[in-house]
C-alpha cells in the first residue's frame, strides 16, 4: 500500500516500530492476536491493528502540502478533516479554518468564501450540493480534495446498485458528514434510505412484509429517505452499504435480517432479484481495527484503554467492543491520565468526561489492553504507554523489549 509523507511528530519510537515488526511478520494480515509488551510489573497487550489508516494519512499529507505550497492564501477545511483533536488543532495552528462542524453547523458563512480561497474537502468527502456550491464560487474541488478512496468506493457501489434498479439502504448516522455525503451521491441514481441500527432495520423488515402501516415509515424515517421514496415499490429490490463509522458486525446483522426478509417474502429461488450482495463496501481499516479489537478481547487483562477523538464513531465502536469484557477507559491522550490514582475518561453513553479513582488495580503485575482509533497518531499511543510506565519502578527498557520481539 502507498506510503505517505506525514509530519514526523505523528510517528513514534515504540508503536511505529512495533507495527513495522508485525507487518513484516504477517504481511497478509492473517493474525489478529495482539502483541504482548512485558515491562515486568506492567504488561501491555497492543492490538494488531489500530491508528492512522490510508485515508487519514492521505488527507494529512494533502493538507500539509497545501499549507506549505500556498503561503499567504486563506485555507479552509469544510469540516474536521478527521475526528482527532490533535490533528485538527495542528492544522488550525498552521492557519487553517473550519467552515462547519461535523454535523453541518456553520462557523464561517458561505458568503465569506471566494474564488481566491482554498477549500480542502475532508477524508469523509462531501455532498454534491456543497461541491456544486464551491464550483459556482470557482473554487477548485479536485486539487484539494482529500476524500478517501474507500469512501468513494461506497458511493460507486451505491451508484452501481442504482443502475441495477436496487434501492440503497445506507447503514450510517444520518447527521454524520460521511453518511450525508454518501446519501447525497446515492440519491442521484436511486431511491435511498439511511438506517441507524438493527431496530430500524426491523421496522424496514416489517414494512417489506406489510406487517406495519406505510404511514409509519414516513413518520419514523423523516429526513432519512430520498425525495419521492415509495415504500410499496422502492423496498422490492434492495442492497445495504456500510459506512466506515459503523460496527461491521451490526451491518452484517442488518444485511442478514433484510436478506431473510426477502427470502420470506419472495422465496429463496428469487433472492437475487430482490437482494444485492454488498459485502464489499466495508473499508479495510474499519474491518482490520474491529477484528483486531475482537482479537484483543480474547485475551485476559485487568483493564483496557482506547485512545482517540471523542467525536470519532469508529473509535467509539472499539470502546463498545472492549466494554463487553473489560473495564474500559476512553481517553484522548496521555494528559487524561492524571496520576496513578486518577484518570479522566469519556463515557460514550452520557457523552461526558468523568473521573475515576484507583483505575489501576493493586497487584504485583497488571495487564492493560490498548488500542486506538483510525485517526489517532502513533505518537499519542506512545505517550500513553510512557505515562503509564512512569508509575511503575523496575520496568524494562522499551527498545530492549522491541529487540526481543525481532525474529
Ligand atoms: S477509516 Fe477507512 S474509509 Fe475512513 S478514512 Fe480510513 S481508510 Fe478511509
């Protein structure tokens, strides 16, 4: 896979080295078990995959190059390039301004933007409506476009489904910029509907089987279906596409339910006519990171730490997975580990940070499972390891441990 030029301060001594070792050892990514880094009194179990993905590195490279190549120009980003506060602050410190937040709330009015400005399109992509607005202002929408190719792949798959007269069901969050962009592209070609979870898929299933009244659909899915959506006709042929921000296992459960629904309604022999196989829309990084987290969950640990931006849906899903087994602390960086007795962490249910005392158990040796989101730099994970190591005496040297892992 292509490698990118990203600022060196995002790379790290321990994690980047460890990733390289695992990659050389398992280039085909068959092994999803974590790596154990045993420092003596504390052992870290590091997930097989996490951190910057292709799309994130590509976006960071383009954004920094744009800043370097255009001194004196006003540079805007449509919204957060990725959901990591450090990466966004870094760009803001270099003069980049955000036009809106992740949910489309405007910080800079459109009339303040003109053809002399540069507008960077983030990795999540944007809607056709915003793209056309930028074109009208004679702003280049190609050169500074960091849309991830794996996001575009979902748009292309939706378009293909549309050409075959399938309705596109998007498993995503209706307000998230990635889903808004996919919906905007998909509805150009075919009727489209956004569903958030298995509960909403159950409503669609009941609708297909005529178990609930059609009027309920329009009430329930207000704002989430394309204009002119016709329940009676547009749910006869469907395909499900997945957003990178969702849990892969949930998309699978949704697809399985709708597939079964079609078999029930039309018979297994007619399935192909009514349900499109779309297993290929899941991005590799989401797949790898979630599979590696499931691999981490198979191990035994005293606690788990997930590092990443609190707005990152991808990272929140890693927290959800680990919470099923471990006491899990979701932190944005090492500064959230206030001392060996106190940690400040984000609660994904209440969506607030809270403080927990005595998060490290009193044991002769403790094991901590660690992973991070696709928008988290390796250097932040290193900082977390180093902060935790500083609470223990007699720990081994990280370089020695890495050397011992070499074949
Ligand atoms: S998580 Fe996947 S789709 Fe999203 S930016 Fe990374 S590679 Fe692209």
